[in-house]
């Protein structure tokens, strides 16, 4: 599926989250989460219109803004299990990408992107924002991207992709913004 209508459909959900975050913004943190969602909507549009690499760049910028937001809002008391998950997310995600795509040409592009999305998820998990909204939302976002790579690596059918990637991604984005706002 492609074309302007599909692009508009894909962008609409996260664009609505961007609007909600912007209307709710009362501080720098509110504007940061608005920017995160804006780059997500932009990434959705660019991904659909121009391909994976262009869309990924917008998402990486959004992940960097999100990391900044989560660094500004570090949890003061992180339990051992929370710290462990935060520390394991990046290497585990990189191992998954390598296992799925290491035979594909340019697999390291996916690894570089994964470094950013996994760092964002780890920082969200250990931030002061509600872990069962923002933290799980960030993990769902990460999972959706790992499923994209599994699809690219031929490990998923198109129906499996359709039933996992978009729902995990949008639910993740919604949970992230809901937890921060």
C-alpha cells in the first residue's frame, strides 16, 4: 500500500498525539515531548514517502530529543531490576539486529538506528515518568522496530508484520506521550 492517502493515514495518529502534547505543554518537558511526537509523525511520513533511511533520520532526531527529556527527568531511586533492564536493553537489541540481519548488506545501518531507539527505551524505563506507560510504551516502540528488522530479514510474513508492527508502534507512542503528559 502506498500513495498520499496511506501516508496521511500513517501520519494522522502520531500527528494527533503531537497536537495533544502541544496543547498540554506547560513546561520545557511538555515542549520536548511535543517535539518527540512531531519527529515521530515526520518520520512516519518520510518513511512512507521516501523510504527507510530518510524516515529513520527523523526518528533518530526524535529519539535524541526523548533521551534529553528522560535525562532531565531521571528517577532518583532506580531498583536493581530497573537498572538491569535499562543496562541490558541496548546490547540485547543490538544482538537481535545482528542475529536477524547480519547476512544482509548494510545491516549495520539497522544496528546504528537500533542504538538510538534502544537508548531511548532504556532512558524512558529509568526515568521518573510512569514506567507502565512511558517505560512500557518505549519498549513497545523498540519491539515494533525489531519486528521491522525481523520482517526485513524474512522471519515474518506480511500478515504477521501488519498485526504486530503498527499496533505496537502506535500503542507505544500513545503510552509514551500519555505517561509524560
